[in-house]
C-alpha cells in the first residue's frame, strides 16, 4: 500500500508521483489479472489470486484518506487506475472502481466512522449502491433499515457498503433520501448475478432486515450531491470536498476506457501474427487498407475518449 509520512494535501507533483506508483503496480499485475480473468468469470466472483493481489497492493484503497491508510488519490487517480486494472481484467477494474469510489465516500465521514471501516484493517473494502433500494424509520440515535440493493459489485470482497435508502414519515411516506454505511456481516447476499459478461464482478443483491444504523454513519442528499457546504473534518483534505455523485458518474468511464485498451491489445496482438484476409488477395491482413483504416479510427476514438475524460477529471480535481 502507498503510504506517506505526512497527511497534508498532496500538491500536483506529489499527487502525480503517488498516481504513477499506483499505475505501475497495476501494470505489473496485468499478466496475473489476465491469467485469472477466466476463473473469475466462471466462478462469478474475483479469483482468489486477483482479489489478494489488489487488496495487498492497496489498489482498492487508492482514494481512501491517507489518515486511514489509503493513498488519498484524486479523481484522475480513480479514473486512470480503474482503466489500467480493467486493461488486465474488466471485472477486476470494475470492482476496483466501486471500491475506490466508496473509499472516497468514506472520506466524507468523521474520524470515528472512518475508524469503524479501516481501523480493524486499512485494507478493508467498502462498496456502494446509490439507488434507494431500502426504506427506514427514524428511531432514537439512528435508523432502522429494511431493503434490497441489486448490482452490489464486489460484495464478496467487501466488509462495508454505502447504500441509499428512503426515510419514511409517520404516514409511511418517503420524506428524504439518505445513504447508510452498513457492515456486510449484518446483511445477507442473495445469489442473483447470472450474466454473460462481467460475471466476475459478483454483483449480487444485498439484503438488510431491521438493521440499525447510527446517525453518524449516514449521509444526507446535499452532502452526497455536493450542493451543501461539506463537513470539513480536516482542512488539509481538500479532495473530499468534491461531489461524490459527480465523481461516481465520471469515474465509471474509467473501466470502459480500460476495456477499450484491452480490446486494442488483443486486436493488435492478433494482427501481429500476420494472418491472411480470408477470400482476399492480402496474405498479411496488416497490408489491407481496410484494416489500417479501422485501426486508425479505433485508436483515435480511444485517445479522444481518454483526453476528454482526463480533462474532466482535472477540472474536478
């Protein structure tokens, strides 16, 4: 895991150095990720070797607060890292994106709540589902929550989850939406993730039954959307004043960028074998103008997507 001696805000140069170390770790893991990608798909959850490598290297905690043992990465780090991991295994990159988005969300909580998540082990993973799949009644000191949340990517790797829920009033009508940080040990996983692709994300359904969550472990809509003054627990943690909602929307493009790069890798590797074009005069498809034009179009599209995505990330940072 990336660690630094101080916990002050990282300047652009230091942030870039941290990001490059994380990215190099992901590049070094690419052969392992590709080796076990098929196993993850068959088992409908990340392969044990993949999970261990990502957890032990700190890549699930790239955007977690540095006070909690993470790298304190910014939005650009989230996007570039999830893209690099996805270049090796799309399911692994998606789970890493979810884990790091949620790690950023944990940065919105005060130290005592962060301690619940990362105190027992800085490599603990939190995931999230932002659609309000549950309802709750307000009780003394917190909320009593019931509900189901589908598409819980990374549920087998996680110890915590940050989920949206609707608070019901005395008449049983929704009065507000909030997000609750809940331990997976107190929830149930329904095995619902049967899909053709991205099966390795293990995106099953989480179930909560009469689960009590303290007030301090919940976020309001204004904080989540970034439309209110953020609670600033530490003046040096400027990154966590960004909108979690906007970060998640932009960040989900990171794994897609990595998948596009992986498709490029596999295509160019196959072309490198010098095979002929069937039913045509080209003994080596690399000599065919149609192939060259298609490659050029693909490369321009990938590069343009990366440029716009990273420029948006830099603006947010």
